[in-house]
């Protein structure tokens, strides 16, 4: 039996400098994302597209969504399989191709997690759980490009 979940966000464009979108350079690409009971997210387009480099852009948010979803599933699977994770860090890299029309698409996202576990004999199992996390991640399952991972492991006795 499947369950349906709904997520509601509110977005407000804050980039009207007084003349709206009169021309391409007359407005800012800034916006605010609001979600009930959570801090606002200040966003803009990527600086390559006349955005504010100090704000989050949709491309960064997509890559970080994949990374965080993968991590949450991975930690869940480790806990189910008796692997004690003490630390998890990831540097995720998304590759996007822009085409002549100005449109574009992601071609891949690659995760580079560094996972600290307590038992060296569990490294092989820990590695295999990344594949399962990829299969379970709601965000990765919604993408039309590959989500890859190249994990490193550190063993630290607790």
C-alpha cells in the first residue's frame, strides 16, 4: 500500500527594483523560500545567470537535497545493519550542461562521503549500503540523471 506525502513551500520574488522585468538587466533574481515552522531560505539564480552569489541557487539546492537524502537513508541502513557511524561528511558535485537556447540539464551528481565507523570488519558492508541508499532515496529516485558515489571510510573506535 502506497502513502502519499505532500510538501508545501512558499516562494516570493524579492528582486523588483521598481520597474519589474522591463528588461533583462532591470531586476534582481532574488527570492525567499518559506516553509512553515522553518527558517527562510534566501535564494537567487547562480551568479553565472546574473544572480547573487551569496544566496542559495536552485542548482545548489538540488545537489544538497540529493546529498542529504542519501545520507539520511545511509545512516538508517547502517543502524539497521549494526554499523555504528560516528561521523559522515559529503562533498557532492553536480554537473550541469547548458545548451545554446540557454536551457540546460544535470548530467550527473556524484557524492563523495567520508564515513567514520567503529568496526573495520564492517567496511565492505558499509560500502554496499550506499547502493541501497541510492535505491531508497526519494530525491535520487526522482532524477533523470545518474547519482553516483565514491565513499571513503575511516575507522575510529568509540
